[in-house]
C-alpha cells in the first residue's frame, strides 16, 4: 500500500504543477484553466476507478461465483471463522454441520472460503 500512496502523492504534485502552469499561461478568457481542471478531475476519476472500484468489483464477482457454486457436502469457512460442512442450502441461507455434530444456519454471503478435504 506504501507504493500506491507515493504514486498518488506524486500524481497530485504533478497535477498541481500542471494546473499552476496552465494558470500562468491563461488567456484573457481563462479557457485553459477550465481545461486543466477537467484534466485533473478526469485523472482523479481514473485513479479512483482503477484503485478502488475495479478491484472491489473483481472481489465481489469472485465471491458471487464461490457462493453460487456451493453444494451439499462442501467444507467451508465463514466470515466469523466457523468451519463446517454444508448440510442444506436455500436461496439466502445455508445450514452448516459443525465438528461436534451441531448445526447452525447462516447467510450465504457469510461464506468466505471453500476448503478442500
């Protein structure tokens, strides 16, 4: 995460410099300052998309694929760290059988990993 912070700080510094350069060479109408502002906003939008939105969509897609591929008998781990084997599945929840034979109903979205036996 440190390299990302350095990259963003360098990007902001260069954009501020670009903006200052655009302001020194403005015409009487001030058109180039508007263009530099649009460029800065576009760059910030691209940075946010590629650093925040796109990776989150990939993680969400991978999780949805995991949850949709679950079946009875799979060993799984929940977000709370509970290990168990799937006993039954409904549209929004699953029933896990624990090691001691106990059963627990959980939301499907709480499954974070599928274990190999």
